[in-house]
C-alpha cells in the first residue's frame, strides 16, 4: 500500500516517511499507566495523541496491532531504581493490598479513556502476568554477558554497548545530572548508568509482590516490563513505540539497550513521543498534591471531549499549557461546531467527488506528522465548502473516526432520577459532610481525596452558592 504517513522519529530526530516492516501491517506499543493513583489530564494527553496516531494509521488503511502494559509492580520512585515503589506507596496510602490498588486504578484509567473516546488497545497486559517472560529475558542477558549479579540484584551492563544514549545529543554527564537529582548512589553497580533487571530480597524487604527466580525471591525492575511484554505479543520486530517525552531517558533508552542485547538485532524503527501538558507552575505531576483529573473536569460540568479537542488543537510535539480560560473558549467552539454539524440535513445523495477531495485533505493533514490542528481546520473548511448537507455530514462522520469528538452524535439529555437509592444517598451525604468539615479545618488534601473517591464511583460533586449538589453519572 502507499506509505503517505510521515512522523517525527525521535531515533533519527527528523520527520520521515513511516514504512512498517510488513506492508500494510503495523506493530505498535504504548507505555501504559502505573496504576497507583488516578491518571491526571497531563498523562491522558499522551494517550489521546497515541489514540489519534493509531486511528490515523487505521484510517489510511493499515492493519494495526497495538499493545499496552499495565505497570502493577516494580515501578520505583526514582529513575535510578532506588526509593519507594509507587504501587506500595499507593497501597499504604489507602490501606489496601497492592493488587486491590492495581485493580481499582486500572478500572479508573480505562473509565477515563472511555470518556475521552480513547480506544482500548488490542492487548492490555499487566506486568504481573509476565514474570516468567521477564526471568527468561534476564537469564539470556546474563548468558550473553550483558548482565551481572551484584549485591543479590541483577544489573544490565551498559559498558557492553557500542552506543547507549541513542536518543540524545546531550553529553553523558548532562543526562546523568538531569534525571538523577537527589538520588542515592547504588554502590552495587559497575557503571553509573547500569540499571536493575531484577531485585531480590536484599532490597525493599516490605515489597508486597515477590516471585521465585534463579537469583532469589524478588521482583522485576521497571524497564524490563515493556521489553518483555512487547516481545511476547508483537514478536522480535516492532514498528512504532510511543510514550511521553519524560520516558525517553532512561526508560526507553534502557528498553532499547536490553531488547537489542537480548534479540541480537535492531528492535524498533520509529519512536513517537508526546510533549508535556503544563500548568502555570510547570509540568503537571501527581506529586504536587492536587492534580487535574477527568472527574474533576466533570465536577465542573466540563465534557471530557472538550479536553480532547483542546489537545487536538495543539501539535503533540509542543508543550501545551492548561488553563480553565482557554478550556472555556474551546468548549464554546466545540458546542458551536457540533450544533452546526447536527443541523445539517442528512438526506440526499453524497457527492462522491467532493467527499473524496475533502477526505484526501483530511488524510494529508494527519499524514503530515499527525497535525491534528490542520485536520480540524479541514473540518471547518468542509463546512464552508460548496456541497450538499448529506456530503458534509458523511464527511464529518468519516473525520470523527480519527478525531473521536462525537461530532455527529447528539448529546443525551439526562433524565432526573427520582428513585435515588436511600443507602447511597446517606453515604454520599455523609461524605459531603466529612468533606465540608475537612475544608473547615483547612485540610484541603483530605477534601480533594474525598471528592476524588466519590468521582471514582461515578458520583460528581458540584459546589454552588446554595451548597453542594451531587449526581450519579454511571
């Protein structure tokens, strides 16, 4: 088939034509969430843009197989494989087991994805399902001389590689300082950039999830997960690997190192990275305390698809700054655009030449390094063009296969539910009172946690002058 899609490849640092290993078929991998807390909308920007990439490839005719991992073990709090495990941190915070935390936040993540019209990947694999694959991979790396045992942990030996910093022109020292602030030195390592493939009981004695291995009872390092899961489901050759720019180093750098050492050949040809979503204080993160979630947007009566459109109006390789003022402008534009499309007369014969002309324009916009802003411009140009309503509506429906903004779907009118479960109502009112008391004591973290806990159950709070209103949305 014709290869018309061009993307910026982080590996070569240039926009280049996308040519998969097998004509017409694409093996695609995206780094999934670490399920210890709700995803914030900064995380979700990456998943929205990866969703657009996948749908673009499908739209132009590729058969795509997309795989995503779920990190439910082994993701430590620092890039140097030291510090508290994020999953364990979440379990302690909520007084639950690690697997209860993983299940709850995995479900919450996919609930958010559904609200944002993000397609579920063809394969979703939790890391805890693939321990045997990780152990086998580590065994092979040891046999080949790329890994060593030290301090009862197994490390990858980066000195064995001809080239380690494949994604960057920066010096080794710059990269090392940039990602490893306030990190204790690991004296078990032969080289400062070596990374852990497998931890044993010699570290993190309170680790909840452990497995038998040839090196003792322990658990995998974070980086080995994506390599093992992608090779398990996509084989030895991958076409495109996606993630946020903060994954480039060390996570993706380490993935390439261990995967190519294990396989003995080049592993992935294209790397697709999405830039950060910032607020006025800088990059969004969960460590700041309060963070923006889909449920928080809903509590403010903002349709999650307005946030999707907000992301699509910017290029994925540019930082995007969030503000409610800008989101309000996008919301007004989104409502107006949908109204205009839904008012089109759907009856009539489709003008095939006009349909083909604008579909090509739309494809060309997306094929130019996934330029979603230009693609949306094509939507507006199409609505102004000289053609009948039936053709315009058919085009809007076609474009929405990629944009996924529900442009041709009327919003449902929510009927008032007079039969509220008394037990649920009593529970929610008690939580509202608890939240009110927390705010009175200026414990805003607790107040936010109560709101987020309710939101995860589909209960949305809205603060009004008359008091707190609540609705059950799912």
